[in-house]
C-alpha cells in the first residue's frame, strides 16, 4: 500500500495464479469525510480478499468504511471481487451503463455469447480443431468473478465528489465498450484503468460485445484524454507515471504500426483474420511472441485484434472482404 498523494492510496492486488498470464491489478483507495471510495477490486479469490483487508488494516480502515466502489470496466481483474465486497460492506457500486448491460450475457447466461464467439471465430478462419479451445478460453477466469448489478449507472460526464476530491467521469470506450476513467482537474490526476498504461498496449478487439468499431472508439478516447490537463496517471496495471500525452502518442503510433503490419500481410494475398494473426508478432505482458507460442486466450485476443483493424480497412476501401469456402477473406483490391 502506497499513499501516492495525501488521501489516495494504491493497493497492489495479486493475480490468482502466480506465474500465469493473469496479472496483478492496482486498486485505488480514496479518503472522504469518514468514508472511503475504492476504484476497482481485483480478482475474486480468498487470497486477493485477504490482501485487500490486510492493506486496509494497515491504515486503520475497515471494509465497512468503504461506501462507494467505482469499476472502470467489467473485466474479471477489475470487477471480480465486487460481489464479495458488497456482502461485507455498505458500499454502493458504480459502473457505466454499457458494461452493466453486458454482465448477464458475459458471466451468468453465457450460452448465446459462447455461440456468437464460436461463429465469429469460425467465420474468420479459426480451424475447427482449434475452435473449442479459443471459444472457451475465457471460461477459466469466470470462477474469479462474483458478479452483481451496480446500483449507480454512469454514462460519462458525471461528477463524483468525495472528500477533497472531485472526479469527472470520462467515458473511454475501446479496450472495453463501457470503460471509464476518473479525472481530478484540481489535482491534475487521471485514474486511467486499462485505457492508458505505462508499458502495456491494451488489447482492443472486435468481438460480439465490442461494438461495431472498437478501434475507432479507442482512438477517439485516446484523443479525448490527451486534451486533459494531467500531471500524474494512476493506471490499473504496472506503475504510476507522468508525461501522459507522450504515452498517448506512443499508443497511437503502435496502432498505426499494427495497421501497417496487417496491411503488409494482406498485400501478399488474401487472408483470413486468423491467417493474418499467425503472420505477425504479438506483445504479451511486455514480451514479443510469435502467434504459435500464444496460449488459447491470447490467440483469440490476437484474432479479434486483427479483426478490429481489418473491418475498418474494409469499410474504408483499403481492403475488400469476400467469403470463400465458409470463411471471410481480406485482400487488397487489384486497383490499389
């Protein structure tokens, strides 16, 4: 537990499986007038819960003192423990409307989402023998989520006053369609969730819950936070950092480099999104890896990331899309 500035603490909450692809999460505890606000919760494990409780005890805070939990987005590492916290505290939970609408199909009634995921992967060239592994790749982390429906619905543009802090809710879709950041203009702070991280490039993929243009959403959201007056960024992973505008430019440059790499593959001939993914390197937790070395979940994320680039390229006329033998192929038009 680190007190970053008076009244705001960073809590490092561990991944449920040490040494796996799952990573630690930074939650943020914010002091109010005798009350406390928590941003993100970590995974739903006994160990994570005990670590959170221990960190609170270090500064004399009880779980019952947390009156508000704000979730930046509903991925398991950010939202997973919220149901358990709700059982032991009076906290009200706030989340963006888009994320709330996706909780049930993602975590409770999953059959339709799994079927839609399989159809998307099949359409885009995933071999039948690999399809079940990629389709079901995220089921393993479902056990680390205690889902509940938040009471406070956010849309972006709201203000949350808590003690001496006044946070503006900034809707930043892309990594997740209802992702939010919290901006404190008086202290020039941005709690950035997964939107802007100091080293990792957040995954942005097209899938059944992503919306029609997640990559376009992400670019627009990056430009939105780039306009904010921020001295210090408090991300949900890695470490606190400065020079946010420079990091935003690096993220935008990475997207352009990825776009060019994908176009370079398609210029060699018609490819499915799966084939494109298999021909370019991927960065996983800071390490560059070939597609063949990725675990099933990361392979699925890679295919959906490629698709997030290919679909706008198709819509803009840079590539054309056709269906052959049951799969969708992308190629550069002959007139280009």
